[in-house]
């Protein structure tokens, strides 16, 4: 039996910075929030704050992802908004990078996006509406020295978003990829100070979350496929 009708958002890959900001922004607009991460315990305070729920979900495991969406949709129907915000990388020389490190970064950076995106798409296309957003990085556009295991996954995630957008747009589902070009200011980190002469030299999680929300609210006559965000001090 479905619960009382309430539109909801699923955010996969929630930490104290951007993930938490995305959840708070969605909740402020009235969406019920479902928070998902490999370890759900640290999410409990945020879930309580927002009146939502924290789920343990390893985004690289098909059974975890499909089980999460099956259980939630059984109670609430199709989500309005799904955000894939998970990622991992180990800065390492290509000659020192192990196969297991490379594969793990790809699984979290790209395979998880596919599994979450596919689960969301199945529900949203049936409903005829929804938004799927993928968090990218500078490495989505170019592979830097010592960042091969980040760039490969992010390149793949960007390609996934492009393919999904072209396939799902005509079915009423908005898919967009956001390039975070710069460092994100960490929230709730004791001892962390802003730069004295440039207090907004780092991307603020709340500012990023606002851009994500505006993507979600775009009318379908003018949908964005890709948006890049960077602080004013960033060279590009």
C-alpha cells in the first residue's frame, strides 16, 4: 500500500558537503528526501533533521540499487528527482596505479551512475516525468596527470548522461550532467577557514545545490544537458 502522496528525491552519495546541501535544498521545496550511501549510519542525523530516511546502498551493487528503488517506489511511486553524487579516486601515477584501485574508482564513478540512472529511468519513464542529475568534475572533460582513475570514470559518466538525455528526453525525463570545476568548500569541518582575501574562492555547497535545483525546475521547452560550475577565481 502506498503512503500518503508526497513527491520525493533520491540522493545517492551523501556526505557532509554537497550531498547534504542537495538534500536540504530539495526538502526546503517540499520534497521528501531519501538519502543513500554505502554507510548509512553517518546520515542518520541529517535524515532526522529533514524528516527523511537514510538507506545503506552500495551503488556499485545491482541488487542494492534495484532493491532501494523497488522498496521506495512501492511505497511512494516514482521519484521526482534522482541525483547521483557518488565518486572516488586515488591520486596516483599511472605506473603505480593498481588494477583494483582503477576498477574501484570506475565502479563508483561510472558503473554506480549507470545502475542508479537505470533504476530511476525505469520508474520515471513509466510515470512520464522526472529529473536525473549526475555530478561530474573537471576530470569529466580532461584527464590530468596522476588522475587517470578519476578521469576514466568521469568521462564514462558524462557519456552515460548524454546517451540517457537523448533517449529519455522525448519520454518526459530530464537528464543533466553538472561539471564541478574547482574545489568544494567543506562544511562542518572544524578548523577549516575561508581564504582571507577571497571568501568565495571555493565552490560553496549551497550555491551548487541551488544550481541543481534550478535544473530540476526547468521547463521542458528549454532543458539543459550540461552545466559547468566554477568559482570566479578558477582558471579555465
